[in-house]
C-alpha cells in the first residue's frame, strides 16, 4: 500500500469529513469578513485622504469619487495599505512559531479563536479611527498590533491546516486542503457582491460594519469543531523538553527547541525548493484583491463599488478551478503519462503546480495591459493559477513525516509572512512610479510582479524525490524503507 498519492481524486473518511467541512465553513466566514470589508475600507480610507488633501472637498459625497483619483491621494492610499500589510507580516513573523508551539500544547481551537478575536479588535480599531475626524489617519497603522492576539491571518491558516493534518491521512490530506481552500474562495465570491451592491445604494459604512457579523459566525462555527489535537500527541522533538511541561519559566526554551527542530526540515533540499514557491501566493493575493480594485479604479476611472465586482469574478473562477479545471487536468491522459514517468507519487501535484505558476505569471503580464478587456482576461488567466498554494502545500506534505506536519505548516506561514514584508510597499511604490510616468507604465506593478513570480516558482522545475513509500507487512505493521 502506498502512503502518498497525488492531489486529485481522493475521498475523505467519514470521521474526518465533518470536521474538515466545519473548518471550511469557518474559513468561509473569515473570508467573507475580509472580502466584505475590503472594498468599503478602501473607499473610506480614500474619502478620508480626499478630505486631508483637499479641504474644499471636505463635504464630498461618498458617491462622487472623481476628485479622489488624484495621484497624490492614490499614492498615499497605496502606501497606507502597503504599510498595513507589512506591519501585519512583522507581527506574524514574531508570533508565528510561538502560536504554532502553543497549538501543539493546548490545541488548535484556542489559537484559532484568539486569531478571530484579533481580527475583530483590529477592525474595530480601524472603524474607530475612521469615524473620528479628529484622529489622524496614521493612527490606523496601529491596527496590526491587535494581531498579536492570535497571530493574524497566516497563523490562522497554518493552524487550520494543522488541524486538518490531525484528522486526515496521507491519502486524504490534499483533498481536505482543497476543501479548506474552496471555503476561502467561496467567501471571495459572496463577499464582494454583497459589499459592492450595498456601496452602490448606501454608505460604505454599512457593509464594513456588517462584516463583523461574519466574525461572530466564524467563532460560533468554531465552537462546533471538535478539538483535533490528540490528548497525548507527542512529537519526537518533545523529548528535548519533557521537563519543561511543568515549568512555565522554561517555555521560551521549549519554543526555541521546537523552532530548531522545525527549521531542521530545511536540510531537505526538495522541501527548501518547494518552500521558495510559497513566496508567490501572498504578493499575488495582495495584487489581485484590494490593490487591484484601486488599480482598476484609478487607471480606468471605475468606481470602487464597480471594481469590487471583479473580485466576485475571481472567486467564481477559483471555484471552477478547484471543482472542474484541476480534476479534469488530473484525469487527462497526457498528464497521467507525464506523471507516470516519475518515480514520485506526487508527480501530478508537481506538474499541476508548474502549470499554475505559468498561469499566474502570464496573467500578471496581461493585467498590465492598457485596455480593460485585456486586464480582465489577464485577471481570469491569473486566477487559474491560484491552485499553486494548495498544490505546493500538498507537495510539501509528501516530503516530511507525519509527525512533522504541524511544523511544516508553521514554516509555510513564516515564508508567506516574509513575502508580506515587501509585497505591499513594493506594489505601492511601483504604482506611484507608474502614475508619474503614465501610459503603459501604469502597469508597472504587474510587470514587476510577473518577473518576481517567474523567479520564485522556477525551483518547481527542479526534479525532486518525495519520501520513500511505506509498505505493509503481512501482519499489518509498517515496514520502513
């Protein structure tokens, strides 16, 4: 019996299916929270900056955005969003491993619940600053500090994927990862439609405040999820800190020991190559979400509410990608013949990841185009590459042992948070430079991102071997190769 199989065509066992489904609904709720609040927040920030840079427009209606498209306003808006992303990434890097170790000690649910609380408090602070005219707009940059509670989105996702790893086997894990991703993408379909529709008939404040309901829904759904961490689950690295369990003063040493054990996985060249590809999803997600709405609104003079509908197109394409495109590619004869030429049982996942990287890069080049049809076409092509993250996650899972899965998810979260450090500021700087030059240079953020995606996904072309297969003895035990 093979321990590992390719990504597609797996079925979850009944005991874990309900847990994975509930976790997917939690992610759906948090995705709705993010997508419902994203465009209204952009518009509220833009309006506030309009008042700051043009006092004679202080009474400007939310429905008249034309004066807000001045280069100085858009440049400042892009930089504020970029700094917010960077600060969130810094917080994520500081607390990613401590929260990962904490989830191994007290369970996954408490850490996810803390993350949800951090989201709610950060958004509440943002609302407070935007509602108070006397508060300077720069104080909104304190919002990421609330992500010290729970660690932010990267810790949330890594903990959810660790929970999924707890209740799935090697044969069902990738299918479960896809289910979680599907929950996130469905939130990306529903959220923008709701927020953009409401923004066209009322103030952006209504959808922004409504997003808090999705946080509460996510917390309520999480209460229904059974704790996935087995009571006596123990990793080999725990042997180094058995005495620390009853000594609170040694918890820092425990964390450092666990961190050292997790980082030791980087000694595997194949895993290190796959982890490089995780530098791609966060910058691409940033460029295709809130930043893309601003880009379209500025370059083509669309209202943010209208541009927000494009986010639903992205969400719908993501759903089609996971439910139709990837399964069809997975069952294609050409792909099967290519995968069979490799000794790796994960060859199909790797080949699909390569195709996803091509779609991401090509889509970025088209998104830099000067016509709206070309940009939309690039947006769709780019979205077809969104399978890169779950495919690489599945591929990485093949490269480590079962007891290393939680540590792997923490490493992935750290890599993704690292890419967030520069993604927002780099895109903002590129947009500012493009606005100064005008013309085709307006697409500079996406030209630069295409080059970045090409280089960080290039390691996926390097041949790699997954962990050797395990075989069953006649008595039912496992023979290690």
